[in-house]
C-alpha cells in the first residue's frame, strides 16, 4: 500500500511538472509573439496561469497603444500633406478645393466628396457653392444652389458642428460604381471654420464607416 502511495505521489508530481513545463513553453512562445509585434496570438492562458494572464493583459495594452500610435501617425501624415497642398497651390479656390477633396477621399478610402463655400456676394442672401469635388455629379449642384438652412449641409453650417450619418437618406447622394447607381452607407459633413466664422462645409460619403480617429482628422 505504501508503494502504491509513493507511485501515485510520484505520478502526481510528474504530471504537475509536465503541466508547468507546458505552461512555461506556451508563455515563452507567447512572449516571443508579443516581442515580434504580434498582439493577436490565439494562445489563451488558463485561469490559474498567473504569468500567462499577465502576458495576455500586457498584449492587450500594447495592442491598444500600437493602434493609437498608428492612428496618430496617420493623422499627422494627412495633415502634413494637406498643408503641403496648400503651400504649393496657385491660390485659385477651385483648384485648391479640388486637390484637397481628391486627396481626402482617397486617403480615407472613401468614395466621393465635395467642398462647399459660402457665397456672400449678396449679404442678404448667402448660399453654398460647390467649389471642389471628387466623383460628384456636378450638374446637381450647378443647377441647384444649396441654401444655408437647407438639408444636412445647411444643418452643419447653422449648428457649426459635424454631422455624421450611418444611415444616409435614399437618393441624398448617388454613387456611381461598377454596380451602377448606389446609395452610400455613411456620410460625414464637417463645417469649415475660421476662428470666428463658418465659411463652408466639407462633405464625404463612403460605403464603410468612418472610425473616430478619421472623423477627428477631418475636424482638425
């Protein structure tokens, strides 16, 4: 009986050693994945593996920090490029607006967009004019002036705040693609501001959502 107990104890110790050894090997592999920048490893620690749980928590924190840093760099690069476009422009409003909106739509992987500027030649009747666009139907805006209190653009102007829609009204914008005319999924309108005044609005439509950092980028 004593021999059986000793054998069982030895077996338990060996099993415990193997379990710890496997956990250690797994955590070493996990640490190497983290060190190489892979924060999405599918190695999941057990509830009693304190080292593995700590590594898992560290991986999540590092992933969040890496994503935030990537988004910050994306924003800074975009702002720097727009500043460069402005610096080398010929200062003609239409040319500058077209260059900026074309760059923004492509940089954000969107579909189309427009820059509208307030025409205040008649102080009693100001309205929005399309000054630059990318993949827009110009005729829609050449034939119809956008009044300051009209529609979503007018709302953004009057409220001096961003309008972001994940459900775009049918036929508000018609996007031409290989599949024909399609309604965009999302729309963002950002008022263009000086220190004291709103001078226009930027409108971009897409088939995908705009994450927070992209919306903040447009506002900057």
